[in-house]
C-alpha cells in the first residue's frame, strides 16, 4: 500500500486524502517499483521544490520517459529541425565502427538515432537504468562531465547536448572532453545561449553568451560548423510547441592538435 511509504509533515496534510484513495487501487508491482525509485523522496520533492539539482533532473526524466518511448520519431524530427542532425552526420561521417560518447546523456540520448559503438554517461545513470531499457547497443554508465570515466583518446565523436549549462565546472568538462577525444576527433556541442547573462534555476547554474562558448572551446578546438537555432526542448516539441524566442548554439569542432 502506497500510504505507508510516505512520512507526512504538517504542510503535506492536504495530500493525505489523495494518497489514501490511491492506496486501494495501486497494484503491488507498482508499489515495489516506486520503492526501488525511492519515490517517497520524489513525492516530497514535488511538494517542496528540491534543493538538489540531480533530484530535480530525475523528477523531469520520470515525467518524460513514457512520452519519449512513444514519440521517438518526433524527437528525431526535433534533432533534424533544430539541432542540425543531418549536418552533423555529414561532417562527422559516423559509421558503425565510430566510437561515440554522449556526455550527460539522459534517457532520450541522441545515441538512439546514430550508428556506431555507443556510450553514454550521466550522474543519474543508475536511476535511468531502472526507469528505462536502453537499446542493447547503447552502454550507459555513471559519470560526470568533470570526470569522464574513460581512457585518453578513446572516442571519435563526443556529443554534449544541453548539458554544459548544468555542470558545476564547464572548463573542466571541456578539458575532459578534449582528453577522451582521439586525434582528429569531433566534438558536437549544443547549448542554450542568451543575449545577456541571467540567473536561471537549480538545474541551470550557468547562462552563456555565444562569445562565452567561443572562448571556452577556443584553445582546445577548432570550430568547423556553427549555427544558432530556436531552442525548443524535446518534451515541449512532443507536446506541440513549434515556436520559441529562446536560442541555442550548435557547434561542431575538431580537436586542436597544436596543444
């Protein structure tokens, strides 16, 4: 029964009657699944906005996972319209033998839509593996941009999509991506950009200008393609959003061999 998995505080009392109603209609298998996911923490976080950015991100993925499973063609459509998927494919010349890493992969990683030997890292990888069954050719493991758990010069291509503004240390993340890329490797970066720096939210501790990104990557990478596109999140796109005044910067780079 669900009710026994929650500890209510006085400010949560208004939810007690709802939980009591859910108690009698919730199959035991679902209760077990919620226990595995530590859903009591998640429920509490929904009531009281979380102070942990990872918990906040996990809540988003829990809400998103079923929509993604049903709408992968729309997700790919978003990549093609707003994230330069076809241009990236042409530049990177990805093949079935390409070694590919997605940093901060999430559940709806671009690895679903490319061929190659595919790996994803995310601080929440262990939780995602409970939520979602990735295709067998995608290998997911726990890791962060600041500390990528792979050897030097291991990958041909590294994706980092809407992640750089989430990390604690963007400079260290760029350094790590440089480290794990092979000679002549390609770095594919997509990141929100703004006209001026703004204070964002828990999950986004950074706001970048286009010039900030050019400065961050400039010493280690040579930009070979860049484009500013409308920023429409995957979930928003699946739910019908087709216009946005927000922008993102899509950049493809070569590893700079002069270092």
